């Protein structure tokens, strides 16, 4: 596995490099889409800052509450420095940070249409770093899959020479496809302001629940991992919102009058 990449003679951790590239790509998409939609109020950058701060905090601290007995969890400083990172926690933190920032600066326009394509593209690129450096997934039970050498297998706590699901490759493909659908189709058809992000989150939630079966995370409850338990509680809420909005006619396009 590739843990570092040389860039102009400097060795950079592969995971950090692709996460950084993902953030830059997301920022570029956000700028392009905000200009296209005419959302150029300078206060929007405080909203972006809120998303970044909230996402960073919850990405680091999201996995902290793993046990009902708080004594079994790491301390907050230990979690911040050494703990696992959570993409779902980061997404929740970014959502919360956006709403807090909007309230603080008085920005009332919907921003979901700006964040949806940016997040999808950023995730597609950032997950390359995960694919190169983290445990690929569970055994496939077939000849298909990624085979780890003895050194990588020992470092990741996985069996050596056994074909493993490339779970991060599955997610890269999903995020790239989601970006393409949003960028080339959905953003030109969805008339309800801000709802692009709602549809993206529903799609990603369903996908992530399913791909967790190939990821190899720790089982926490009735055969489900902690991300799956979280999604089991939140995805129905997102789906209910879409159904409610649809019944209200929010997604209905106004008929064009004949001339």
C-alpha cells in the first residue's frame, strides 16, 4: 500500500495529500456554483467557515461516544489526537456548523445546492487517500479483491494474501457518479432551493449503509456497525423530509404557458 507520495522531492502522507486535494476541488466547485446561482453575498464565506470548523470537530470527536459507560471511552484529548475519524460525523458537524454560522451572521439563503456537488467531488478525491492507506474491507470469499502483503496486513490487522473488498473504491465510484448526476442533471432540474443536498444525503446514506457490510468496521449492535446504527436512525428522517416536501408540491415544476 502507498502511505506517502513524493511531491517535488517532499514526502507527503498519501491520505493527507488526497484529503487536501479534495478540499481544494470542493472549494472550486462551490465558488463556480455560487457565482452561477448569483449567491455572492460575502457572508457566505462565514457559512463555509462554519461548515469547515463543525466538520473538523465532529469528524474527530464523532467516534468518541462508543460505549454507554463513559469510562470505557477515551478521554476527549486522547480521542482528538489518536482517535479514529468519522466521515458521517464530519458531515453532521458541517451541517450543524452551517446552521450556526447562518444564525450568527444573519444569512438566510439556502446553501444546499452549493454544498452538494462540492461535497460529492471532494469525497470522491479524498477517499483515494483512504483507498491507498487504510484497511480495504472484508474478505470477498472469491478470487476477486485486494491482497495485502505480510507487512501491510500486520499493520492493518488483516489477513495476508486473502482477497479483500475494495470498499473505498466502491465509494469513490459512488461519489464520482453522484457528482456527475448532480452537476450535469439534477442541478438544472430541481427547482426547490437547497434540496439538492437533501437528495445527495439520502443517496449517500443508503449507499453507505450497504457498503458497510464490506468495510470491516466493528460490529456494535445486532450485526450492524456503529455507522449503520447511526444511518438506521437518520436516513428515514431524510427520506421523510423528501416525501413531505413532495406531497407539498415543492419539487413540482410550474407548467410553461403556451404562447
